[in-house]
C-alpha cells in the first residue's frame, strides 16, 4: 500500500512539472519550426513575387551579377577555359573547334552555273540568282534561305573544279518560286524542281557519281518540304538544308538533312538587358489560329500577370517583350520552327521550346539544355511551375551561354567566323564522305 502511495506521489509531481513546463515546450517547438521555415525560404526561393510581378533576385542568390554582361569570347586559353566547363553550351568545344579549322582549310563546294547567269538570260533567272536586297524586312522568315546563297557565292569554299568538290549546290530558291508568276503553285514548284534535277543529272556527270547524295539545296519556305516529292533520288539521297526541320515530316530524314537557323533580317547586334532588369517571367506574341498548342497557352495563362501573352501583336514594341522578360516562348505554329528562337537568343531571353518533333539546328554541336528550356506540348498547363523550378544559378548560366551562342544565330553581309553561314556549312562538312566518289 505504501509503495503504491509513493508511486502515486512521484507521478503527481511529474504531472505538475509537465503542466508547468508545457507552455514553454510549445513555444520552443514553434520557435524551431519558424526558424526552419525561414531558412528554407531563404535558401530555396528563386524569385521574389510581388503583385504577380517578378521583381528581382534574392541577395544571397545574386551570384556574379556584375560579370553577366554577354561574353565577348576571345581566342586563346581564355576561350578554352570558358568552354571546357560543365556549363558550356557545347557538347565538346575542343573537338568541334579542331574540325571547324580543318573545314576552313579543306572544304570545297561546286555551285551549278545557273547561279551565275545574267538576269536577262532566262525568265527563270531570278529563281537561281542571289537576292539583290536580302535585308528587306519583307523577306522575314525566308531571310536565312537568301543569305546562305549570298554568303556561299562570296566565300572561299566555292570551287570551279567540280572534281575536287565535296558537295554540289543546287541554287534554286523556293521562296522566289512561290512568288514567281509561272511557278508559284505548290504543284508547279514540285514539277520545276524535278525537271531541274533531271537536267542536272543529264547535263553533268556529278549527280550520277553518287546518285545525288553529295548534292544539297536550301529553303525556309514551308512549301519546300514537298518540293522534292516528285523526284525519288532528290528526296531519298540529296541533303535538304531547311528551316522546317521536323521529325514528323515524311520527307525530312534527320541523319541526312540539316536544320537551318531561321533568322529575321537584323542589321545591328542587340545590347542585352541584364537579368535583374527583366521583371517579367514570360513573353509570347503570335497568331493562335493555326496552333492548338498556342490556343492552349492562351487559355491557360492569359490572365497571369507574370506572363505577357498576346494573340497577335503585343501592346508594346515586339523587341521590348524580349528585353524585359526572362523566358521567351517558341511554340509550334503551322510548322515546328519560327524565328522566335533566334529572336530570343539575340535579345538574351532564355528560349522555352514548346514544339514537339523539332530537330533543333546545330544540335550535334550545341547542348540546347544549357541555354534553353524544352517543354512538351502536353505540359503547357505546368509551364509556370516548370520555369519557377529552375534554380537561379542555372538561369544565370543559361543567360551567360546566350551571350556565347548568339553569334551562331546571326547572318552578316560579310560572313564572320562561327556565324550562321559557317555553322550551317559545318553541318555539311560533318556529313562528308558518307558516299565517297571516285573520279
């Protein structure tokens, strides 16, 4: 009985102590939880959100902001040091640079003589001759098609000795055909291209030596994707260098054909806004009538104040949308490609690629994951979550890489090293020797 009583007294004392200390223990737990939450918020928050506007980076995450002016990559050890890092936008810079230098010394291309005829020698001469005003804004989406021809004809790659050529250029322009009074329909263009190919095959011996496998043509007009459909060898053997590089197109063969960077006429290089001056999360402006993905985007995000989304033209200058936004959307329209990718790159806005089956230009050289975000079309409803989950340091690295790769997405009146022309020609060089020819 005494033992039971003693046990009861001890239990009662412990109970009184527990009643006395309980408020303090609860306060201690609350303090610890608040501290943990504040720590997590400080470390994990990428952006500060205020009234729907993403205003700036957290102080602790403002890593090297003063050093983020787009990089002027110089030759020598500095370039090698920059481009050999784990965040480099290249798969293997050293290998690429070595092959590029070999290409500059050795590559030869024979251009069929139609590109050099006089303007009055044929009613079809404009189809083959270089464009007289390639920077005309009316060329728009077809600028790259014309600039390639102009750059090639003025380059040291062209040879007058066909026996030493690695490749043969068929200089017809799909864009010019589309506006030519005698060849403008889709069926007429197919007939014209097939007839021209047969003429090349009959008048010159070079085609028959490889079955056309070392021949190529260039286009950006969507009609061009079917241009070779009436000539079996041209379709199956020859290389199409095209802006419309889609795995989904039946006449596009990924290992054979080449994706051409689609670029709008641009006379001057843009001075980039730094990351902390970009107060909008997303920008997109474009027609939605011909795209389910674009309609889905508009329906999901048109009322989100951190998104600048427009059906048609924006309410402010188009260029401004790229300058003030962190991410700029490229969404499949009628084709997988648009010039918005190069527009975003040139303005320092990280491209968000929402275009299934797009065979990205220069993908064998560039690691697109290091300067863009790729989103499946079915994930548009998760777009904001995806972009907000990108760590700040990763975003800053992508922004920095845009300053490196932008030179690959630009055309110049006088071609420059590593520009769109040289990078596209490198894609040809990469395919050399697939069908060796013995003369």
